[in-house]
C-alpha cells in the first residue's frame, strides 16, 4: 500500500507540472503572437511524395533556424500548409487559401505541370506565387507575380551542348517526358545544340503512363539509328524504369552514351539499387552546391529530424531542391522584414475593378511590395549565392558527374562565363572553353574507358553500300553479280576511292555492296531516294547537285567539277591554208607593190656607176637584180643590192611595210590554226546529247534553257560517238553536254575528232551520298580529303583511266596532241609553189628549150624597156638643155650686179654614154644568147 500511494503522488505531481508547463507555453506563444506582425504564406504540397515530404521538413527547419538567428525581427511568417495530390486538388487548395486563409503569397506547387493555374490566380489577385521546383511556366510580363526559385533551363541546355561539343559527338537523340515542361526544355535544347552545330536527328517523347512494352518498342527504333548518344530528360520514376529496360535491351554496353539532366540527377539518391546499378557509366549534370560549415550543420539536423519524422513520403536524403526551398523561406522572411509591420486594414484593395463576384477573394496590396522586396533580396544561402534575375534564380555552376556503382564521381564543372573546367576555381583565364580534355577520366557504359565516337553502324553490323548498274562509263563503276552467291561485286574509280577512304575512318566498318537498277533504265535520283530505306550510303559517279541535297547529304567531291560542251572538230586544214590569212585584194596589192618598187629602184639605180672593185656583183647583174630587190632584200639583207642613197631610203620604208605585213600574216595564221578552231555554232535543226539517267536533262532545261525536244540521251562513249558521227541531219546530235570526267574518256578514245569548247559550267563533282544529318558524312569527307591530297590518287586514276591521266590537269584532254602540231599537208600548197618555181628555174636554165624561152623573154622585155627608156631619156635631155640656158642667163645677170667669179661645169655626158652602152650591151647579150641557143637546137 505505501508503494501504491507513493506512485500515485508521483503521478499527480507530474500531471500538475505538465499542466503548468503547457499553460506557460500557451502564454508564451500568445505573447509572441501578439508581439510580432504575422505575414500569412500559403504552402501547397503533396506530403506523401518524396518531394513534398522533403520540402515540408526543409520549410519548418528554415523557419526555426532563421528566427533563431534573427530573434529581433518584428515580422514572422505564418504558414498555411495544404496537402494536395494531383492537378485538380492543387487548384482547389490554392483557391481555398486565397478564400479562407487570406494569404499574401503561395509557396508551391511542387510539380512542373501544376503551377499554370496557380500562377494565373497570383497574377489576378497580385499575390506572389513562388515555385521551388522545375516549372513549365516562366516569369514574364504576363506572369509577373510568378517567381521561380530555380535557374533558367537555357543555361543547363548550354552546358549539355558544351559537353557534346567537347566530346565531338555530331548528333544527339533526345528522350524526354511527354509533358509541357518536357516540350519547354526541348526548345532550349534545340537552340543550344543548333548554336554549336550538333544535330538532333530524332526526339522521342515518352509518356509517364507508358507501359514497359511501349518503351521497349521505342528502344527498338533507337537501335536502328546510327546515333549512339542519348540525352534523357524525365522525372525519377520514369527514369528508373527507362534505364532498367535499357540495360535489359543491351543499350548500356560499350559504344553507347547516356546523359541525364538535373530533372533526374537531383533524385538519384532516392533510387533503389536496381535502378542505380543499371545506370552505371551514365554522365549527368546538376547544379553545384559548395560545401560549407552551415550546410554540414544543416545535414546533421536533417538526419536527426528524419528519425522522428513519420511520413509515407519521407526520403533518405535531401537534394538541391530542398536547399532551394530552405533559401526561399529565408528570402521571404527577409523581404517581409524589409516591408515591416502593416496594418491589417491596408492589406487588401477593393475587388470591384477586377470583376470578381465572390467578395471573399480580395486583391492584395501587400503582394506587390513583397514581390519587389523579394526581387531585391541578396544573401548567401545553403545553396550558394541567392539572387533573382528577371524572376528566376541566378544561374549557378553545374557539376558534371559520372555514375559509378551506387555513387557518383565528379569529373568537372561548367560555368556560364568560363565553360568546361576540371576544377571550380575563381582564378585563371576568363575564356570560354568547351574542351573536355581537362576533365577527369570517365567510365562509360560497358565498363569502357575509351570515349565513344557517338555513332555506329546498324544493328546488322554491315553498312549497306548502294552502287549503280551502268551500261556505259564503267571506268567509274562496274557492277557484276556473282551467280553462285548472288553477291554484288563492284569495281572502278569510285569504288577504289571508297576503298581508299576506309583506313582514314575513326573505326573500322563492315560493308556490303547492294546494286541498284538491274534493268536498262538507270535513274540516279531514284537511287538516292532509296536512302536510307535500302542503302545506308551510295557510292558511285553521283553528282553533287543542289536539288538532291534536299533529301540526302553529300560528302566532299572526289572528282573534277564542271559541265562542258563537246563538239566535232572543224573541217581539217587544206593545203592552201597559208593563203587564208590575207584576202585576194591584199595579195594582189602586195604583188603590184613589189613590181612597182622594183621599177622605181631600177630608175633610181640607173645613174650609179659600179666603182667598187671589191663588189661581188658586176654592174650588169646588179641592175638585173634590182627588179627583185624588194623580195631579195628580205632573204639576203647582207648583200649590196642598191648603191643609191635614195634607193636605200625607199627600201627602208618598204621593209617597214613588209615587216608589218609579215607580223600581221603570222598573227592571223596563228588565229586560224588555234582560236578559230574553237568557234562553234548550232545549226538550225540541232540536237544535243546527254548521259541517260543523270541530272543533265534538268540542268540543260533549267540553266541553259534548251528545249526538251532538242535533247537525246545516251549511255556510253560508243553511243556518243555514233550519234556525233551521224549528226543532227541523220538522226544523231551536233554536240554533247556532260561532266568533264566523262568527256575526258570520250576525248581520250576519239582524240582528234572532238574538242571541248565554250565556257565550263560550274557543278560540284562526284561525291558519296548519305542520309540527312548522318555522322558518316563528315567522317567520309575528311577521309576523301586525305585521299585526294595523298600520293595514291594519281595511281588510282591511272589504273582506271590509263597512263597519263590525272585530275591535277583537269583540262588535259581539251587540246588534242594531234591538233597542236602542223603537218606537211597543212602547208602542201606552199611547197607546191616553191617546187614549181624551182623546177621552172631548172627548166629555163638547164634545157635548151628553156634557155631559148628565157632568151626570147629577155629580148622582148629588153626591147620594151629600151623603148620606154629611150622616151624617158629624150625628155630628160630636153629638160637639161632648158635648164642650162636658164642658168647661163642667171649667171650673166649676177655677174653684172656683183663681182663674183663663176666656174661653169662641163656638161655631164657620161650618164648618156653609160645608158647607151648599157642598152647596147644588154641587146648584144640577148642576141648572143639567142644565137647560141639556135645553134644548140640545130645541132
């Protein structure tokens, strides 16, 4: 009994003490409530979710920690928490807070798809709506009361683009959550990757409610793509399932690259072992939170509170979203304190202007002030520097990490102002870098330490290479089908180039040829349209043309570019071509001028005596040669043809004219032999040939405006030659328009019969064709560049086109070697004339008939000349007699006027004697010659 009484008394004392303490606490709370000005803030969370549970605990810890550090603040935040699950409940909870709670701000909601309606309510009633998670709604002029406590996603997209650029991945496949937030983030990625020229060939949207078989079906599509870099943007629950299924499908092996955004990476600590194990080798980014003493103390208190907290949505650890919630509450407390205590009657304004019938919903007058102070608040929080820029948190640095086992390894950082770096150091050069060489080593999927190249051949393991079956020009592609195995065997110039590029690719590939066009109608456009359904690439003499670039991509060209016109050579030169440079009137003028010049020189030289004893020519021979001096002086300029100074003066001008005529003759003859041969004009009923199946038909119609009725297609060199030989009048063609590589083959085979004329029309040559945005395009382009500049290019060309052929001289076949040299036939007429003259001279000199003919001709010529000369001398003598009589009269007159002695010269009669003796000698010589010839004829 005593023991019972003692226990009863102890319990009674404890009860009385507890009541006293409870009453005291109520008094203290009432005193505090009456002492501080309360700012009512609504909170909308899903308390059963990991995010809601974490946010609720962080909010309570932030309030207790902040006011414990700032006990002198005059204001206190008073929270009104609503537990809401789903979009509808969230909207109802927000309306109830506005209607009953009379809140001045709303914290939440926590989902990216649930804030649109709440943001509109905040704008209507001037109440700040503060989101601390990723959101599909962005602050703007229309949503000026919406505040996002997360950084703008455009910075994260820039970081992802910089990483892909640094690793030189040409394309990235995007897998994103099929929500408004997913589409919004996709727009940021599109812009960021476009700026760094990284392709996004495929984007897969996966719904949150998708079944596993739907996700597996999408994986089968991705495995058919060549791209092996996948960027995942989705929440933790969907990402958990995605990576487990990816590992099951063998897509977490060597060669694959997986990158995750902070939408998933911030919740890695909430995933189970199976999900984390399936993500080994994943590369991710997330906002970086620097370690601090304050953060360490918060972590210790977090762990203690997690033990006592009883919630179905409790999580193992907090993440950056929890830190943002903590800093958000602190920033609200600071902003409320800056405003200070406000009379409750001044918290709202009239709602009549807003058109709201429900009088319980009021427009806040405190909300705009709270928004202004919140935007100007700056402090150092748990997550780092807290500052709002245009209604969003200032972008932090992003941590680049690698998932290894159940943990993560930080490999580097990205900052908006400096790009990628190994360490986050405030010192160093402020230059933007996208180099990943300084990052720490990354363990890629499949436990590989080798950086994946980002693309791969199809799942079958062989590259399907399409080749055209051609009826002609098989020097480029020659396709045969093995009847035993039905395999396609391809050879030729284009195939050799393809084979030469393979060693230059970053990794070896397996390939197999597939032929196109087993019938007679080849269409290059049709073959290219089979990419990628039938072929992964096309190798052949496929011209790079702008209209084709709309549905395929081309590599760099490996052949000579250009389209040229080929025509038949003009009529071969005849033997009288040397006459053509001068017209008949000019030839006649030259002949007459030479004859007249000879006569003039003969008259000028008649008075000159041959006083030079060393002269090699006697006077009689020299006078005869004067007639030929205009021509002989050109051939023998060193001989003394003339002795009179006036004769030399005349010859100087004659030589000047003769040299001008010779130079003009030479230039005109050169033009006839070269330039004039390039002239070409279509006949009235012309036809033009082009290669069958090529792009030339459209090119000739669109660019050269040749009517389609004038075009004929051919498939081989032989068909071209046959059509050109017949000509348009006999059902053939007059000209060929085709690319230079084809025409070089034609000219090589039929060298002297054709030539290239006119301008070269620009095309881009032959190239390999690929699907649009294929990463193979850039790799083969680099390989073609290496092969083209290498030493093997010449040997490849000579192997397929014959010795002497090289693309280093693209117009080497435009001038025929036979056309560049003149033949004996070209000047046969000139040789005939010279030979005829030579034979005639021999006939006249060495035969009796010829000598008689020559003597008679000389006699008759001399008689004619003597008659003309005697008339001239008689007139000359009369003129001299009259001149002497005038001189005598003048001399007599002058002697009378002046005392000047005049010496009269005797009359010069020597010239008359010389003339008469010359005439007599020449006559005697002719008579002697004629007599000797007659005697020879008689004998």
